[in-house]
C-alpha cells in the first residue's frame, strides 16, 4: 500500500493535509482513518480540514477565480486536456486505489478513472462551444443576444461509491466554464480525493496557475454544512442520499443559492414476454450486483411478465450461484465488499423487513463471515411493488422480483416509487419500447431500451426526477448549470424606441 500511495504522490507517513495543498500544515488538526473494506485494515490517517483552513481555501478560490474567469475558455480547456493526460498516466494506480479504498472490483476502478479521462476529453471540446443565441429585436437597429458567464467558486460534495468520477463530471465542466471548485469527497474514501488533488495540482503548477482553481477539503457532515451555508459559493453540486439532499437543498435554497442534486435511485427493469432473455439476464446481473449494489443506478427492481417470470427467476438463481465474491483486486472476482459494517447491517434489516411484509428471500443475503472484510452474498427476493421496503432504496445487492400481467400495470409499478433516476425495458415489441420512451412511459431521467440501468456514458446529461433531485451533470447541455445567463441588447441607432411600442416623450 505504501508503494501505491507514493506512486500517486502521497507520502505514507504524512498523507498530506486535508486540502492537499502544502501551505496548510496545522499538525493540531484531527485525523481521519481510511479503512479498506477488503479486510477492514487501516490504510492511512488523513488530516481533517479545520474551519480556519476552510475559510482560507475559499479565500484562495475567490482569488483564483479572478484570474481563471478572464482566461479564454479554450485555454481553460487546454488545462483540462493536460489533466486528462495526467490521469492517463496514473490510470492503473488510481484505479487500484479506488478499488482498495472503496471496494469495487479492479475493472470497475479502472473504469471509473476512464470516466474521468472521458469527461476531460468532452470538456475540452465544450470549452469551444459555450454558445449563446442571437435573437431578432422588435426595435429597428437593435441587436439582441445572450451570453453565459462563470458563476464563481462551486462546491462539490461527492459520495463514496464513485469517489473520483462524479467529482470530475462536475469539476472539469465547471472549470472550462470559468468556475473554480471546492471539493468535499466522502470521509470514507479520503485518499482517493488527495490522490486526484495531487495529480491536478501538478498540472496547475506546470502552467503557472493559482492552486486555488481546484481545491479539496476533507471532513464529514460538518464540512458539507460549511459549503452549503456559505454565501460565497453560488452553486453546490451534491451527490448522496435523499435525506442528505433534502438538507442540502433546503440550506442552499434558504440563501437563494443554486443546487445540482444527484440523490437516490430505485431503478427498475421491465422484462417483457417479448424480451431477448439472454441479453436481459446479462444486463440484470451486472446492474444488480456490480459495485456490490452500491451504485445510484443499480438495478433494484425487476418487473417481469407472468409468462416468463419463472424462467427469469430460474436463470437468475443459476447466475447468482456462480458469482465469485471476494477480494476485488483479484482477477475473476465479480462482487467485492460493501463499504462498511453499517451497510451490511442495513442490508440485513432490509431483508428482515421483506419477510415481515410477506415477501420471500429466495437466494442469498447472508454476510460471509469467512471473509475478512464486509462481504455479503447478493440477494434475490420475490415481493410486491407496494411493500414499504421496496419503495425505499437499500444501498446493497438486493434484487426484487415483481410479477406483472399487462403492460400498463408494469408501467404503473415502474413509476410507482418516489425516486426517478434510471430505468430500462427489455422487449422486441416496438409498441412497448416506444411507449416506454413516450410521455406516458418512464418518468426517470434516464430511460433505456435493451440495455440495463447502469453504465451511463458521459456524453448524455446524467440525473433524475422526483426525489432523485432533478439535477443534471456530465454531458449534453449540463454545462449551463455552472454558468449564469445574460441577455444583451445593443442599440446602434440614433433613436431611443421602447419595446412594445410604448411612447415616452420628455
């Protein structure tokens, strides 16, 4: 582990200040232990950001913003391009650190770093496409157009399950828009944040740019509250649980700030009697057990037509019996550990509630005590959609099987939860798939046909509706959330006509 940290620029005997910036060196600060869920051992101790340090970070960010916003957008894109190149250099060790500190399998750790690289590439192109519109004025010899300006320092709060990728979705787009960022990663994965900060800082230093363009603070709920209540930060982008999002949303709204909220998902796949079951099974298993069910896009509910329900159930039981669970760094492992013992306990409580409400756990769910970390066997349960536990999101590998007979019934169950992130249908019936994508179909921010609920590409806007928060990150026109819109009118005549034909004579 020491070699891995040092390869990323983190000294194992002093893993850096919580900000990752050398001029903060208060040795009296509290320490946060980073544990690996692989075996529960301690990886390192990281200093928590103090309130005094936090205020100095914001001041440095404000100073950097004055420089960064005046840097032409294509030049900002060039810096992000160089960050992408550095991430390519460190893809393997950073991906390994993600797997070690978070617990996802090595291929998924590498995939997360690739997402960072991809969003850098996307942002470079976006830096030359921060477009406004030109409109025709109703007044003669007047020109109207709109343009977009940077907002200022942007706060980013990310979760443990994607400890680096979600940060990059926000930070790289915000950066080409001219914003500076202050990032609070999860207290469960602090080393990932420090490693990324070190990589980014080297690019800034090589280009003679202020350190305060990209900033990192380390802490738990209190640090998130500092960001949410800070009127110096016009935008807070927060990823996490629905209760956390409610609190952040209320707090930021009370000061009339902006939010991008990416909260819980209770994602379903509808499997029609006209589905290609082989494809449906592969997508379902990956969606349900990938990252040990700790994705916001994980498949939670499988709504299956009555005619194929038993076949789907039997196939899933066969697949689940062959899943290799264990050390995520070992080749061939498909399911690693849950993040901590609390996650294990919450999964056990959810399964007990399934049975209390009348459902049946037909496979798995038990902790694997013979393994040294926080491992469980992925679970399958037959339930009804209206069970209270099914209406909630449990961040664990539990797949609920739900039977339907008519397509409208399936749609109603699909949409009959409070969350609205990702959705999918497997069907070769054109009417069913087009209905699923229509106004009366899926009410989620992401709706897929013949692919699963997980694995969103960075080119599309990512986010959901209802209690998922309504925010959008990553691709498409999500960049607009990080900028302020301004409408401009220029009078190049020698008269002063008013809009709507109003006459006002002095």
